[in-house]
């Protein structure tokens, strides 16, 4: 799906449907030189077929087939309620710590709306460099995922846990002010429900197809109009009704308007004659991105995103990620495209392999599978190691908590009677 939207729909919109998507895209003076377009097409095809090969290889492998990975009493004794409480508490503490620097929660929400209007220079009182803590607030999403797995597997008595986590997640979404985060949260809940209730998959029925089609339409509309709705909350002369009535809906326009930068990034990378390969230096620097630089005074290396932003926008900022293909090309040319694409697809294949083997019971595995697949699938595809690291940290903490709990329970499981 990523390839079909980013490297399929976006080029079609840019080159063939400019009249329809003209208000939603910025082609940044796109160089339509036939030689560059051909090289980009070859790189995209290499990436696509590499993903197919590596995903299939991981899916057909014997990973997770060893008896130590099979469902046993250790997996059944995992007390997810403890992990739920940990995720909820850490999410709440992170939310408090992050909003404290701005003067409290409500002031942070207000500043988020102003920032979304581009007014941060007039209203932002502090630098707000606690980006790591901001990402930790999404542990509230993971608490909601655990609660959803409980509801799907064990019934309605866990609905209060889901409501508590959902309320905290909504509060987190407001301080992010990100339509993408809201969409990821909703998808995690849906995937968790489906994976828990139907661990072996379910056939698509007409009613289900219609439901998901309507859901996708609503999500597309929300992503398109969401930014203007946020702005209306802080403008006396603009109401939500005005925003909705004046909004011109174009199918998938917000998606095209976001991912057209990936196409522009490819043009910039392939057009830049002075390009020196980065050799994945920013990927090797991933441990540094986890160190709070504000507390320890560590100067962290910028990622390749800075150079890419300069080639696309003409400014030296960490703003525009190059995408999966662009990141591979910046790192090592065409071989880099193969390496990056192979890693991306192989990890997803391993997760699907684990899903088929049923490594954990139906309550445990979905709370790992849904967030990991979504965050890895979305943020690795962006080609920004720093953003990937920060976004994946809550999910890694969740996995470590489950692993630690399984170790603590290992010595308390009584052997089954013969």
C-alpha cells in the first residue's frame, strides 16, 4: 500500500492530474528531465521487488519455529494488566512532564493550535526541546491497545480500562495536534480488535467491505479538513461550520499533498551532482538519539533529512524526510536502495511469520503486532532514523516490559501433571 500511494498515486497526481490536485501539491519546481525520471523509476522498481523478495523470505523462514517460542504456560501467565498500568502511568507522567515546560496542559493545547497556524514565533515562550518525552506520551495509545485486546478476548468487563486509556489518548492527541497520530491510534485499535477476534484471519463480507470503505472515506475527509478545524478553534472570525462548508474535498488529496515531498526528494537526490554517500551514518547514531541531549549536553548528529530538506526547500532544517527509496539512495546509491528496502520488508515479514506461528496467546501478540507494524511500516518508510527511533521507543518499552514479566513469571509456573 505504501508503494501504491507514495510512488504510484503521487506521481500520477503530479504529472497527470495537476488540475485536480493543484491546490494540494507543491511540486517544488520539479525537474521533469526524462533521464532523471527513468533513473527514479528504476530505483522504485528495485525497491519494490526487493521488498517482495525479502518479505517472502522472512515469511517462509523457520524463525519462531523453535519450541522455546511456542505458546506455553509462561505466555499464559503474562499479566497484561500490570503492563497496562505501567503504560498508562508512564503515558500520564510523560504528558505532565512535557506540558509542564509550556505552563500546563491547557496552555500547551493552545500553543499547539497556534503552532499549526504558523504563529510559533509570536507565541512560543520556550524552546520546547523535550521531543523524546513528547514521543513517550504515546504510551497512552499502547495502554488503549492492551485494553482493546482485553475487551476483544475476554469481554465487556474490561471496557472501563479502555475508556480510561482512550481519555488519556485523546488528551495526548490534542497536545500533538497531529492528524497522523490520531489516524495511527485509530488504526492500532482496529488492527488489535481484528487480530484478537480473528487470529486466523476472516473473509471479507459485503458488509465489512462497506464498513471499511466508509471508514476510509471518513478518515480521508478528517485528515483533509482537520488542520483547518484546529485553526478555527483559535480564530474568532472562523467557525468549524465555516471550515466544513467551504472545504473542497478531493479524494486522497491530503495524502498526495504530504507524500509529494518524497517524489521531490528523489528528484533532488538524483539531480544533485555533488552527492556524497552518507553510508548510513545516521542509522549508526541511533543510540545517541535516545540520550536526552538537554540533560547531558550531548550534540547529536543531524540526519540526512537536513540535506534533503535543503535540496527540496532550500533551507537547512530537519523537516522533509526523503522516503524509503530516497534514504537508500542517499546512503549508498542503488545498493543502498536494496539494503534499506530489504531491512524494511524483512522485519515486516518476520512479524507476519510470528503471527502465523502464534508465538504468544491471543491476548498478548496483538498488543505487540499492531503498534509495531504500524510504527515500523510508516516511520521506517519515511527514511528518517531519528524519527523512527523516537516513534518506536514506546513500543520497544512495551516489548521489554512483556519480556521482563515473562522472566519474572518463569520460576513461578508449576509443571503440568502427567
